[in-house]
């Protein structure tokens, strides 16, 4: 005999012969299910009642008797009798056990359904490889397994934004939810990501305390008319981890359902979440591989496009235009050999000069592929173009957001092609210099006027105008290729600022050789001023590299071009010998032109012969040297010399007499005077140089 038949027999023995119905209320359904009893008896569906701590209770209402029995997991079996009657506690306990099979059979069926649904959901989510599809499937399938929940949201931590954002929802949610972006630890959602613990909330008014930590930016999107505790009666939340890090979280709420969410729902959600984490990991791996593959294809496409432009000799302008199209950002290509940029512009960002830009790149850390430069108004990415230890140029990209991986790939490919373009240009410039250099030195050696004129015409030198030569040189041991690059940049700067006056210009290893013309009397001071400014600027900005220069006298006869070149060389040699970073005119070196090419050891021997006799045990050599040098500096004026040395004039005469005795000379002998005067001059010059 089934338990329901036993119940029927029990009721007859009790003397209850009226029609009855048995109803089952479960957390999986919002309405009660009729288990036994004919519909012709009328609908005696019981009202929903909270049994609290009791497992059974009864009530009589409108001459009908309602018996309620509470079973685990919010299952309630109700018996509705069509007449009024009363049962004692013992009878209620007996009926509880008579009706237990109804509960157990339905609960077992419901659990099987949930397990089947979980397996089906896991199979579905793990078979999906699109992350966006997985998010929707996760929430939908979870809510099918936990039907008490009729509101759900899924939140994802976006690493690029460093914020938690809502990815999908089920049920009615406020519009502002999609605009909210939570920090870790902000509000109940941010705290769940921070703590990483699942939670069941039966009193949702407690969540209002956590909402106090929500930022004003997110608070503005909250619908003030939305009464959260009244609308959402209970709530469960669970984080979803991938490789030990919380990637997203699900929040399910009870809004319309009469049943509250339970600990069992929370455990079910946790178990489901762990499997979802695996599905998310697989989808992320697939997405990463797919993205990498797409990037590789894009890189090949970019490489092919830019390489073809280079092979077709389309030039840097076409390459820059294509790079602009690919990355969709404002881009400037700076050629630091020619000191020019594409597109052409009057000034660089942040008012950089080409020299300052070059120095900024030079000071970048080794191995750093790019540098971000920011100001209050804008940000730029500085992408240097190098070959080994040479800086050839750079790309300057205006950025309003971080560069994407595809942007970096495009820039890397563009870097290679532009480096090749710059090397090609550098080689062409060197070839041009070689031709100019050969023509120029042939011109210097030309004795025949016809040949001289022919070579001058090839170099672009005009016969009628006055001219002068300038030679600029870097001092110090430097890598030859680095020096070539510096000379290229120096020549480019001079051509940019003085092109109107330049007749010919080229680089020669560590030198830049220029022939200037003088169309009018004002030209020379202007050219000299620019040259002096250039020397100062380069020596200030290029620490460790000294630049000096020599300027010849002005001539109008082309046959004197060799003399002009030699004068510039001599003036330059004077500064080089002293290692002075300056520029000097040949006419200003005066007497020094006689000693420029003189052996330094020979000069030192001559000075030693003159001054060594003063270094005797009986005389203070430095005092006599100072007296002698000052005496000739002041044109042998005894009174001025005594005043400058702060000694009595008689003391001066005594010193001069002792100098005559030590050196075996006479201040009355013209040859002795010339010898001493020359020695003092050279001594002073060497002291200044040292």
C-alpha cells in the first residue's frame, strides 16, 4: 500500500470522509502543483505560508481545513480538506511521514533535472569559443538551474580600463548600470572582487552600507527612484576565477519570486562557477591565439605593403602616409640627418629643436624602444629610428590613448622600412660628398685657368662674386660612422640657415667644408654671426664632442681659392692645437700662424733654453718669469710693470739686472730682445692653451 493510500485510510479512521487535495510547493516553481485530488472538487490551492521554525501547521478558513508540512530545501506539501476538522500533534507527525515520499520523489526529480541542466550548460559553455557569447550563455544557464532568481547580472574586470563593468544581464535592470565602472573595492561589486568570497544576502537593506563607498562618478548613474531593498528580496553572488585570479562575478537576485534564494542555491552557483572558469580560460586561450594569428596576418600585410613601397622607391612620404592610414593617428617623421620632417612643419612638438630631439633620443635608456612625452595639453610617443649606434631619425605619434599591439607592430614594420630609406639617403649623401670632395680638391690643384673655371662651374661657384672658405671640424676620437652622421647633420643645418650664401658645401670625414659668397657688404657679418651661434649651440648640446672652425680672408679671384682654403685650414689648426671649441678668422690668429705647424717639442726646447737658467738654487724662477713676461706685455714700461707687480721700481731694476746676468743677455741688444719677446709670447700662449 502506498503512503498516499495509508493517508487515505488514516483520514477514514479519523472520521474524515470529505474530498481532499494534496499540493506541492517547490523552490523551482512559483505556483503549487496538484498531486492528488479531482479538479471537480474545486480549486483548494493553499495560500503561501512561512512555517518559520515549525515543520507542520494547520488552519481552518471558510469551513475548509489547510494542513502544511515543511520539508528540506523549502519544499511544502499542503493538504486541503473540504470540511472543518482538527488534528493533534501526533496525528500531524504521522501525516508528515505519510506525505514524505511525495516530497522525496519530486525533489529527486528536480535534482536530476538540475544536474542534467548543469551538464548541458557546461557542455554548451565549454563548446563556445567566443567570450561575448560565453558571458550571455553563463548567465542564462545559471538562472535556468536556479529558477528562484529572476534578475541576474555578470560583471567583468577590464584590465585596460582597470575597472569592473557589466557585460550582460537578465531581467529588468536600470539603464545606468551599463555606464557604471567600479574600481576594485568600490561598492558591493568591487568588494566582492577584492574579497573573492561568495555571499548570500537575505536582507538586502544591508547592501546600502556598502553602496556608501560608491564613487560620485558611478552614483550619478544610479536611479534614485529605484528602491533596492523593496525590489530585490534576496541575493546571491559568486566570483569566477581563471588561473587563480578573479575575472568576473555573477549576481542573482530574487525580485518577483515568492521563494527566497538559499544556501543550496549559493553552493550550486559556486559549483557551476568553477566549471565556467574553465570554459572562460579555454575561450580566452582561443581568443588570444586567434588575436595573435590575426596580428601575424596583419603584420605580414603591413610588412608587404611597406616593403613594396620601399622597393618601388616611393620614398618616405608614401610610407608615412600608409602608416598614418594603418594606425589612424597623427604621425610626424623626423629625419635627423637632414633636419627635416614629414609632413613639413615650422616647429616640432613641445618646441623641440632638432638638436634637443637628438639629445633626448641619445639620453633614452638602452633597450627602450620608445618614450612617452606628456604635457598638460597633449601626449606623444617618441619612436627612435636607429641602426646599431647611429640615430637616423624618429617617429612622433600623437596619442590620446595607449598604443595598441597592432599600432606597435605597424610602427616596428615602418621603423625597418624608414631606417632603410634613411640609410639609402645617407649613402646617397656620402656619394654626393665624395663627388664634391674630389671636384673641390681638383679645383684647388688646378693651375690652368680654363680647368679652374670648368671645375668651379661644376661645383656651382660663381666667378664674379667675393668668397671665403670655412672649415668646421669635430675634435676627439669618435666612431667614424657617428662622426659622418654628425657632419651630415651639421651640413644640413648650415644649408638650411645659410643656403643663399653657400656656393659649395660637403662633408669630409670629421670636417665640413663650405665656400661662401658675399653678394653685398652686410653678408659677411651675418654669416659670421650664424656660424658663431652654430658653434656655441653644438658645443653646448653635444657634450663630449668639440666643434671648432677656421675662416679664411675674403677673395674675388678664383685663382686664390687654394689660398683661401689653406688659410681656413691654418685658422682651424690653431684652435685644434689648443683644443678650443670656437671659430676664428685667419686674420685674427696674428703671429700664431708662424707656429701652427711648428713641432711642439721644438717649441718646448726653445722655451726651456730661455727660461731654464732662471731656475737656479739662488733665484726664485717663478718670480723672474713673471717679471720678464709682464715686462714685455707692458711694452717694456718699467713704471707700469712695477705697478702691476706691486713692487718698487728699484726692485724691478734689480730683478731685470739679475735676469740679464742669468741669461747672459742685454736688454739693449735687439736680437736678445726679439728672442725674449718671442719666448714670453709662446710661454703665455701655451699657458692659455693648457
